[in-house]
């Protein structure tokens, strides 16, 4: 029988592909011939395909589809291996459409990985920062934050009434006025800056063309001076118990900022959804019509190997067939199963070995090697002598 879209294959993944439909009957002829059968055609319809082995055309169509799926799966796996970092965190979509496109270089994954380190330097981060305050008492050095009225948000994963472990970021025991001290504490320009937007000059200012980073560094110097040189206070936080140094000499209110210890996954972070691993990278089945002759030859050989295994399984159900004359016909089912599986493994190994040399990192390494080789070759070429 001839290939019929919608009923000849198990999944019908390529039934709408004209190239797949056209090659399906050819693969039946190819497989039948390789397995020792023939295709004379039936008496009722000379164009009807009939496999003269213990396989129906539908069996071969199914193996042809399975071989195409196997080829696409291996290709997609190595494409994911090359470019997974570029896809991490991106939308999964319908898990299809990206299998035949070249991914752009992306630093989003590296940026998200680096956010946690930026948080330690107060230049970003991916955890919410909270503020709180406690009333400090004269002569009291230790303050258990679990027993105070500090606002601690619920993470949703803690038992009711429990307090998460805190990471203290800053304790405000000084006035953070580095920006206003930029031009000195007594200059009237500090007030004019805020009231009239005079920014950073006075009528007597002489302007020079200086880089902006110099102003930024100068402002940072004032901040560092306040926090290092002028600060005689420090703190430690152990098991949510805040210890102040030195012991407070008067009653006051202490303000601070903090984070709460969270796991690697935050259910409230809507930006964390998307591609997380190879299982949901948006790679669909590769279209058979877009596969070149190299890939199609592999698929045909794989379809033959799979069909050989199926034929062997059929034949070994009955290892001998009695025939007239007392002799029994011995079937080679076990050998065909073994050969079919060995052929499949060899084809998979060959394809994976080829793709292993073609991942993006290996291609980049080869380009670097070629560039170094070219430099060595050119270094041996004589240089022209220029006379000026």
C-alpha cells in the first residue's frame, strides 16, 4: 500500500511534509531490498507496494518516522549543549520554533548569575531589601531581633509565627551626608543647590573640563571617610542577635537595612520563569524537508537498522518452521535483532561524534588554532625591505 497521511505512521509528526511523504515509499523499497525482499507489485494494482518480508509497509513507515525523530533529537541535544546559556531564562513559548535558528549571544544568564554578587556591593541584587528599627537602651549591647517589633515579611514557606534568618546590610549610626559635604559643610551653596538647582557651582566658580568619574570618585571619598575614618561604631549579627560596639551610652533609635535568607528559587519572582534546563528549551522536531543529503542518508540507514530489529523480533517468535521432507527452516531472528541494534548504536555514535566536534565552543577553539597556525606560517615568509 502507498503512504497515506494521517494513518501510515504512529505519530504523524511529518505527514504534512511533502518531502517526507515522497520519500516514505522510497524508503520502503530501500528497506525491502536491503533485507532481501522484492517489490513486484500486487496483481490487482501494479503500483501497490508490497514488502516480501515479514514487514508491512506501515511497519517501515513507522521506523522511517522514528529514525527522523531520532535524528532531530540528537541534533537538538547538541544544539542545546552549544547554546543553552543563551536560552536560560528566556520564554519557553510553545517548545518549538528555535530548532532551526541560530541563537544570538546573550549575557542575560551571566547577568543573573552576577546579581547576587552585586548585592554584596550594594549595586544591585535579586533579593528584596527591607528596613527596620529598634530602640537601643543605655548599657545594653545585645538585641534579639526575634523579640523586637521589627517588620519581617513572610516568605510563604516558613511555619506560622517563625522569623526568617536575617542578613544585616547597614546600620545607620551616622548621618549619610556625603553628597552635601562635597563643597564643604559651611558653604551656602549647599542650600542653593537644593532650593534653586544651582547644582555644583557658585558665581566665583572657574570651570575646567574634567571627567565625570573624577567627581564621582571625590564624592565616594567623602562617603568612605564617614563610614571608615569617622566611625567609632560597629556591629555583629549572629542568629538574628544584633551586638553593638561599643556599648550604647544613651537611649536612641537605631535604623538598619537587611535581607532575609532565601533559597535559590523565589516563587514571587516572575522573571525567573522560562527555560531552566534542556527539557524545556524551545526546540521542536526538525522538519524533514529542511534536512540535507547528509542527514537524510543517516535517517535512511537508521530506518533500515530499526526495521531489521523489528523483523528480527518477528522472526524469533518462531525460530523454526517445519517444511515437508522432515527438515526445519531455521529463522535468523536473533541475529537480525543483534545486527539491527548494533547498526543503530553505530549510527548514533557516528552522529554524536561528528556533532561533538561541531559544538560552538569546539568551533571557536578550532578557529583559534587555525589563526595561530596561520601566524606561524606567515612568520616564516620573508619580509620585504622598504627603502625610504
